[in-house]
C-alpha cells in the first residue's frame, strides 16, 4: 500500500478501515440508537428495546451504504 493510501486507513481489531467510513457508520449507529432511546415511551424496558432496535437499523444501513474495500484473490495450488 502506498504511504498516502495507508494514511487514510486506521487499524481496528487487526483490520484496516477507512477513517471516513468508520465515522459515517459510528454517527449513524449512535444517532439512531440515541434517537430510539429518546423517542421511546417512559416505561422501564421500552427505551432499552428502542435503543437496541435503533442500533440494529443503523448497522443495517451502514452495511448497505459502505461497501467492503477488500479484493480477495485465490491462488491455485501448484502441482508437483
């Protein structure tokens, strides 16, 4: 990887992630989780459930918007 491309990525859990994509995904998930928590009625378990649903929806939207950048190539085994 070139030096300039390497600066665009940050290592998260032993995987390289583009910083911009990471911030977009985090913002979406946090906003939807907090929004679900705030919008939920006042009863005890409902804010937790709405917040979790918001987080799952944020994850689904993030996985649709942000496409993987990996290129996987298979090498065939050499015959002896």
